[in-house]
C-alpha cells in the first residue's frame, strides 16, 4: 500500500520540527552536578519522540540531522563529537524503536527506554575508551579512571532523564502527531 503525498508531507514536516526542537534544546544545557565538565541537555527527547511515533529509522534520521546542525552549523561540537553523538543517540533510538515498534504499550515503552538507556551508556563508554586517547590526547588510563566515577554515571543519568521525560511527554505529543497523520490520510 502506497502512502499518499499529503501523509508524507505531514511526516516530513513533523520530523523537521522535531529536529529543530532538538537543535534548540541543545542551548538549554547545564553542567552535570557530579562532573561539571559534562553538559546535560534534553536534545535527545525529540529524537525519542520521533522514534516512538515513526519508528527507529525516523529516530536515526532526526539524530543525524540534529547532530549535524548542532555540530557544524551551530558550532556546538567537532566532527568527532558529531560521530559520537550519532553513534550513541542513534543506538538508543534504534534499540528503543525496534522494541517499542513490536508492542506499543506502556510496559513495552518502559522496557524500550531502559534498554535504550543501557545501550547508549555502553556505546558511550566504549566510544570514550577508544576515541578520547586518539583525538583528545587523554591517556587511556585516565579514561579508564574516569569511567566509573564520571563517564558511565553521566551517560546513564543523561539517557535515563531523557527516557523519563520522553515517557511522560510522548503520549500527549503523539496524540497531536497522530491526529495530523489521520487528517492527512
């Protein structure tokens, strides 16, 4: 069954708006209390909303577009940070999206967000272990020393907070998204 062009326009417009919201949210960041060198922001919430509403590929698309704009247009990151962002948030979106797509219930959403949070945390730990010594001049031992007190808690907290916020706002926002979709069909 082919989707009509009006539906595609609504979907593309919604994904573009979620990308734009993600880019704005990156400016509303604040230092992570336990390790102020790390900044927390809610920019992954629109990615997760796109993922739950339209599937893992839509979430991955919003991730890549938002990371590109944040890094190269807004100057918030380097190409290395861009790649780390796409890998970590992309893995979160794909894992959560694949799980939620199979069974769209609250229980499934919670499980998807928990597993996405754990996946993102593991990916960032691995990426920091590999990339920080190569591109940021850190000694590998220094990265390992920061793993338990800073890197893992930060990424677990960031992804966990974004997951909780997504859980509470998704249903309200999804009603608006799906009404727009229904009007376009």
